[in-house]
């Protein structure tokens, strides 16, 4: 069960960094070969469910997620979103935390535990490194694009 984390600093106010990272359909623009479909009505909050389908044709995998913690930033205080992965193949959790950074910037901390059913533990190291790079690049893209 690989667990990984990374941090980014963005020249954005807290609420804008939060919006860019938690508008779920935007993740499809940042992760190659991925489509995102929100399964519950707006607005996002605890209980919101969505699925990220990644891959091509029969090789695609669904990552079904549910928001279990939803604390947007308010009054200069940071925010935290926790997602539980509830799919048949992809399991685990992810946390996206947006904190006040230096000079009015935002500091983003992304933590994730990722389990892929049927993937032997011998692949945990490769999965962890690949996921850290992939999600790190996605966070970079999300924070750059309005």
C-alpha cells in the first residue's frame, strides 16, 4: 500500500488554489487519458462522489472517490479535503490541504495512499514513484491554469 506526499507553492490566494484543485472535472485536463464524471449534484461537500476513468478502451480503470472531509479555506485559514477511493480496483485515500504560504502565496500539501487490486506488493515502489510524478504534474497543471 504505497503512501506518498508532495508539496507545492503557488502564487495564488488560498481560495483560488482551493478552487483549482477541487473542481473535479478540471482534473481530466491535467491527467492524460482521463475523464472525470461527478455523480452527485453541486455544490461539492461531504458525500460528493465522482469517478476518474483513466486509460483506453478495455484497459481503462475507474477511480471512484467520495469526499469525506470538506473544509474550504476561510478568513485566511487553510482548507482540507479528504477523498476515500471506493472503486473495485483502485482503493485508498487522498488528502489535499491548502495552507497560507509566504508572501500571500498558497502552500499545497497532497497526501495519498494508493492500492491497486491484483497488483502484487512487489510493484509498490514503482506504483509510488509513478503516482507521485503523475499527481505532482497534475497539481502543477491545475495550479497554473485558471
